[in-house]
C-alpha cells in the first residue's frame, strides 16, 4: 500500500497581504513603502527623522524630500512597480522559487504574494544595508553549521522545480531558504559565512562570530542535467577570469573556490559586510 503524501500546512485564516513595509538603514527607520491604489504602483516616502540626518541613499533618483516617490514610468516587468532602489532588493527566480515553496507550505499560492510581501519576507536577508519590517520569513536565533552538499542538492531541486515534502529534506530546505533567497543574478547563489581555519560554512544572515568572513557563493553542480553531482565547470572558469583580472592590475574583492565532492563553488567576498558581523 502506497504511503500517503505528507500534507502541506494549511492556513487557519485567509492570507493577509502586508499593507505597508518599513525600510531601515543602519539601524534607523529610513521610510516606508505601500501600494498606491490610484496608480497600481508602490509609493515610498522618507521618514522625517531620516531626512533630518541628511544621508542620501539614492541622491540621483530619489534625493531626500518630504513628498512620496512613485515611478509609474519604470517598466513593471523589470521593477515590479517598485522604486528601483527597493526592487533591487528583491530576489531572482531562484530566490523566488524558495519563497514560493515557503509560502506554499503555509497554504499561500504564489499568485497571492505581492512584491512588498516578498520584501517583508526578505527582512534582514536582502543584499546591502536595507532591512525590511515586519519580517515574515523563517526565523533562526543563532547561526548553525551548514552541510554544503545538502545545500547543493536542495538548490538543484529548486532550480528544477522538484522540491519535496519529506522529513529528510526539511532541515536542508530550511538551510537553503535561509541562505539562498537574497542574491540576484542568473545562477543559484547563497550568502554564507566561512571560516578559513576550519572550513566551516554558516548562514551569512547573522553575526557569524570571530573567525568568519561573509562571502557570496555560486553553486556548482546543480544544472538541469539528469544527474546531480557533475560539476558544470563554471566556478573554475570564473576563478580563472578573476586571476586574469588581478594579473592585469584590476582591484576587486577576493575570490576563491570552495571545493567538495568534485564540485568547485565560486566565492567572492562581500564588500557590504564586516568580518564576523
């Protein structure tokens, strides 16, 4: 007799969209964003307390002012009806696949998740300095070690649309959701904290502690080939280009390969984080 599938989480009440998201910068309230129903685009307004500080996060497109900003001229497909400064914090297709999985497990179809819902999910996971509140994503209280091979497996499932619901994958899925929803670009990535001395990998969404550095990792071996494990070679190619750039005198953040099970994951050190912070 076949084992019945594991039931998905169901919602006790209809899902309620986030109506307004606060944007924080360096621990200070920068402003808030909400949908303007008259235009169908999202409007952002700076907080008076932030204006008083005179810090310009977007001096060319969104200089400090009291009036809200709304950009109806920006292509909706590209900017998702958000100001460019905020749309840049949204995840790419890989990150969205993970968010959709997280929401689906709670009975929320992707069609009902708005762009500011996704910002709220990002919380403090977004690349750069902005933090979005209220946070809606999974919460971890402290960093824990991550098994890289498990992340590779779950990342491939996200890319191929075959994420499963079983107890064996739950822990790995929580880890990949934790590290994989923020970085943009064409290839699946993770934001990690890495220890040079021990080679330990942790989520990069926390203050990782002494000895850890923050890196952006591009997964190797998760293509849509029929078998998991084969290295695509892209990591080694990117590392070669990095070495050529350095040899040509171009200054850039340190890059390296993190190797496991025949795969070579390309890493570049983050310039928007400090060691251990």
